[in-house]
C-alpha cells in the first residue's frame, strides 16, 4: 500500500510537472508572438508615417515586387480621415510669405514659416512660390503640394487660409501692407520682438524672402519638432506627382536595386558658382554672361580653379565616373540621374555613360507622360525627390538644397525606424538587417578633386586612388550624428534640414499653448 501510494504520488507530481512545462512553453510562444506582431505593427505604422508618400498602395519594404494588396484594390470604402481638432487662439494678424529659390529651398522655408506663424499666433496664408528665378516656373503651391492636406493636417497648430479675407485682400491689392525680408538665421525671439509688433500694428505683414531665415539651432524643442512635422507629414505632393513617382520606382525596382545620382552639373549652378572646370572657351563665356545677367547673383569675378580646389564646385560627370568606380559601385547598377539638362550634353556625359551604361532619366522612363510637366522645373524636381527617397544609394555631387533635404529625410526615416523598433522589439538587429540600410554617400569634394588631379597627372596609381577614396568616405555614408553648432557662424553650421535629429522624437505631441 505504501508503494502504491508513493507511486501514485510520483505520478501526480510528474503529471503536474508536465502540465507546468506545457504552460511555460505556451507562455513563451505567446510572448514571442506578441513581440513579433508588435514589431510588424510598428514597422507598418512607420511606413505610413515616415515612408515616402509614393509607397502608399505600393509594395512594402518587405517585398518590392509584390502586387498591390487586395484591400487596396477592391475596398469599396475610402479610408476615413481623422482630422486633428482646431487650435483656438487669439489671432494677432495675417502672415503672407513669398518663397524664393528652387523647390527644396522653398520647402524648407515653408516649414520655417509655419513654425513662425504658430509661435506668433497669427494666421498663415498659403505661401507663394518663386516665379521669377532662373527657372521661370509658373507653378503655384497647389500644383506641387496637396494644399487641402497641408491646411487640414496642421489645423491643431496654426490657422492656414488659401487667401486673405475679402476686406484685407482689398487693402493688400491697394498696397496697404508692410513688406520686408526678415534677417537670415534669426532665432525665434527676433520674430517675437520685431515681426509680431508689425503684425499687431498693420494686421498684414508680407515676408518677401524666406530662405534660411530661421536659425538651425538654439530654438525651443517644440519649434524644431513642428518643422519636422511640416516637412515630413504636412508637405505631401499632389496625387499626380506621387503617381508618377510610383511608376518610376516600379520600373526601376523591376530590374533590381538602383542608385540615384544628383548630378548638379547644370547651367544655372555652373553660372551661379562660377565653376567652369572642363568647359571650353565658348562655354566659359556663356556661363560668365549668364551670371552677370542676374543682378541678385552677387558673386561676379570668380576664380574657378580656386573654387574647385576649395571643394565649392559640383563634380563634373567625368570626375563623378572616377569617384563611383573608386567607391566600388557596380558598373551594371541602374543609375537614375536626378537632375535637369546636363551642361554640355552627351559630350560631357560620355565618360560616365561608358563607365556605367545603365544610366536612366525620368524623361526616358516616362517619355510622353511628362508632357504636362514641361517648363515646370519644381514639379520635375518633386518627382526626382520621391525617387531619391526610395533609392538604395543616394549620391549628390554638390551639397545644394535638394541634396541636404533628401539626406535629412532619408536619415530620419531610418533613424525613426531604429528608435521605434528598439523600444518595441528585442529582435531589432535581425529586422534591421532584413530591411537593409539605405546609404546616402556624402562626397568630400575638396579632397576628391586633389586626388583626381594626382591620379590624372600620373603621380598616384589607380589602386592608391581607389583605396584612399574608400577610406575617406567610410564615415560619410549618412550615419547618424549630432549637428555641428557654430554660434557666431550660422552659415557654416550643419543645416537643420540635412540632419533634423529632433525628428526622431514623437511628432504627435501638440505644442504647449503660448
């Protein structure tokens, strides 16, 4: 009896142990499943929030070649758009702004002006875009950006109108408004102390130049976060531009990975900068005359050779071919040229085309579909912007506004992904490797032109040249870093939109009431 009792007791304990083991196994599986699904949900949410708009209704980063989802194709009901609540505040006046420069210079300016309008508690009128620059682009804000989304998505921060109320509009048409260019690189106190009193006195103030008018650093975190929110959430391109962006990316993805080369060797850049390396006598004269034809291009007599040695010139197509080869870029990779017409045409592109035969442009990929975009440089630049965001590698040959803003957007997308996944998922490393890191290679032109000259005159072998180029650019692959702050020299600081690290924080928190 004692033996039977002990046996039954042992069997009972054994049964309980097995049961406990099964419960533990079930719990481990459940927790693992929850973690995995949390990661997936976070990644999908990030794709909606941060991914370029051309990804909507498009193959996700998990499968570039899959078809549109059945839900997207057959869902009879449109997605319900939930608008943020309107922010109620005492209106201190109406702010009109005229942006100047190319698309990305104006894009950054719009973000600044929204932040300023919000801080001053004024009503912002939808910004006017530059129509008098070299490009003579007649595009309005609504031709490039989704104006209704812009207004609605920011309604909890600032009141934005498409035009002034009738009474004030009549006053403006009669010239009864105060217009001025704000001081460059000003902090927010300048706008509070100098611009706000003008708004309260005149009711309508027109800021007639908006490029680089707000400081990079030293601003309240709320202001920096709002600049991020406008740039990455409120400024959505029109459906027509996004559709063309989707088509270009689809065409490229069907043939594999692709690199976007922002080859800024265009007539306006060469004339403005005075960079004429590789040009013949007739071209040098043409570029010089063009520079003198635009009175707001302040630099006149320019030493091209000196400027090039200082790294202040865009790389030529020939120099670019050498650098890409030295960096180890596959000669068969697709290279999308994000640029306008290259100065010198096929003659100047010959060396690059020989080294990398799979060069493509939007004009060759879309052909007749671009007819509505002709003579609208900003809309063409918007298309290049979308494709650049999606490229596996982005390489600008000059650090202009597009290069900087695209660099900041790409680094913010991947940086936010890192931040969110680290918080929510212990499997971050595996997922990050699976998604892949999209590089932005920032070229050290000052060092490169010296190396190129040494290689071309025979004082450096190809192996020495290539190894040095690679070594120099190890830390210039778009890796996360803090902005360089130079209090007395804001123009020499790292540009906010090239490295908006504040955007890695949550952007959904409203500003504190002021």
